C-alpha cells in the first residue's frame, strides 16, 4: 500500500491535506530539498521556505502555507491511483 507521502507527491489531494494538517511538509517542488515552516503572528502571515534553493511561499497562516506548499499537480488520474494501490496491495 502506498503511504501518504507517495500519494501526495503523485497528486492525491486528500493525502496532501492529511500531511499538511499534521505539520508534514513535502520536499521542495523545485529541488526536493527540506522545507521549514514558520509564522509571523504580528503580520498574521505563514511562510514555508526550502532550506536548499530558498524557494518561499507566503500565506495567511502557517496552516495555509503548509497546505499550499504540499499541493502538487496530479501525476496520475484518480483511476490510475486506485489501480496502483490495488497493485501495491497484491505484493
């Protein structure tokens, strides 16, 4: 069975949201580096930045920044994801 990180990287929106909700950040979409998340409470802004290439996003909160960072375009259709999970379950 595929884990949430793999599903999220393949574009599974529900997996992306589950990871973001527990504070897990996917690797940087540009360089696959590790990212860090913080909040500027004075300005009510949340940030996620790659520690390697310094790609950064800003949003309305830390939670929103994590959700936006983890959003990836679907690589597979939902049907293809289901088929892949069925194949993984057979092994």
